[in-house]
C-alpha cells in the first residue's frame, strides 16, 4: 500500500539548524509510530516557527525525527509529514497526491464514487478529497493545508484534469485549527446537481450545497452486504441520511422500507433518490431516540447508522449510553429471527466498547444474538497500523437466535 509517510523515495534534504522546530520529550507517542505532537510532549521550541509553517522535529538527544506542519493554536501542535526533511511545494504535493491516486486505482473502485485522499492515511494531514467522476470535492482541516489550498488545486488540475473542484470547508474539525468555514469553487464552474449510481441505486449529488462532501463513501460497500438480508423483509432504516441502506434493501427485494432521520433535507433526499432509483420508501422526519421510544411496529431488519455520538474521550461514557439505548429499543422492535445491522463512526468508541453496548442491550432485552457479519470502512479510507485514529468505522450484523 502506497500512501504512508515512509514512502518518499527522493533523496532527503539535509536538516538545518536554521529551520525552526520542536524538541520532543521522551516517551512521546511519536516514538511509538504515531505522527502527532501534543503541547504536553514538547520539551523545547527553537527558532521562530509560525502557524502553518513546516518545521523540523528532534528528539531529546538532538537527533532528527522528521518534518511536520505546525499550529501552536491547535491541541495537536505538530503533525509529522515525513521522517526526512520536506517542503510543502509543488513537487511534494504532486508526488504524494500521485501516490494516493495510484493506490485507489489499484482498488478498482468506481471513479465516480471514491475518496482519493484521506488525510494522515496518505501522508497529507488535514487534506480530504472525494471524486465524483469529473468533479472533485476538497476539504482542508489543518492550517498548513488550508494555506496551500490553491497550490493543491493546481496540482489536482494537472494530475486529474477535473471539470470542477469545490472547496467544501464546513467541517467542524476546522474549528480546532482556528479556521473559519468556507465554501467556494477552486476550479471550474459550480456544477448543477448530478446523479451517480452505486449498485442499482441512484443518488443525487450537489457538491456545494449537499451533505458533507456529497455522500458517505466510507460505508457504501456495507449497503449491499446488509441488503442481502432484506429479501421479502419489512425494513426500518434509522439515521437514514440519503437512504443508502433503504435503497439497497428495496433493490434487493424488501417488502417495504421506512427511513427515519432528524433532518428534513435528509428525508427529502431519501425520497428523491428513491424516485430516481425507481423504488418506494416511506420516510419519517423525527429524532431517532424519540421515534424508537414511541414507535410500536415491529420489523424483520433494522439498520442503525447514527452520526458520531462522541468526538473526544471525555464523552465516551455518555456515547455508550446512547448506543445502548438505541440498541435496546431496536432489539425490542425485532420480529423473531429478525436482523439488526448497527454502525459506529467514532474512533473514540472502539470496536470493543461499541460491541459491549450491544451486548448490554441484549442482556436487558433478554435476546440472544448471533453474529453473521462484520463491517469496516471501505479501503479507499486506508487504516495505518500506527495511527489508530485512521480506523473509525465499525459495524456488526446480528440475527436474533431462539431464546433458550
């Protein structure tokens, strides 16, 4: 897999004492393969690094640790981009982006629906790029990448020759770097809403005005793996977003689908995508917790795909209570031999913790569950072994077993 920070084949530039940087304390996580430096791990700052600068990293014995991007106003003060000296210039971006594209090409994922750059997973911290055929949607969530977004756009034009590049900088992650929201065109004219196909489903994409960068590409392979259990079934799709699971279920032969989301734009998008796909899906715009608490119907297949319930370690316990509640409510709504597919998109809620919330709910509901499938993020969202934050999406499909 080509895309990590150790794969630079160019001769290293010499480290210079004139380059500002940081001296890192012993036992910092960078010595265990991580790429982030927190303020508590800094022994000394030397030179006069400015926010967004490229800096050098050294250990407590003055040995070089590589090059990083710097933002003293962020909780993550530095993010390493290489174990050698680098500049964030056109050559660097051309090489790194080229590596990221080559990896995706090796996956044979449809060019109309793929993530081309996934931040640290591709050695480009804070740079996210999604491709919808000739249209690209770019996010910059770190200061250094944001300062260089026009250079990045010019490299993308040279490499991919897109019709448009939409800058979709409305991610909550930007606030941690002191960045304001911004949505504008970096290249070409703003495209009119267009459609893309995945499996037998059709989705409408509006890069400048739609949800996030268009679609949640990380989970799209899970649509079919869950929908294969929907044949002839009554399906409930909770936190439906744009209806991906519901559409796939109807295309697979479900008897019916009810899709629920708190967002009116999400349920409207689900209706629109269902019409484009030639299927019928009923929708309810409601808070999912309230809906699951009050709804009295039962279902053969229930799908839970909520947004992240926690974005930091401090709220993990509260998140686990939330996951347990939706699992408990869903289990009580399942018919005999019914199937529950459930997903979590928070790194802080580990696979073990998430599974634990489901196990606790099964005990309280007096239900026996047997695992029939595991799920994770698609391969165009690479997981780096020493960067646990790059692994965030996890899911399970369980079937109710007869109570013994």
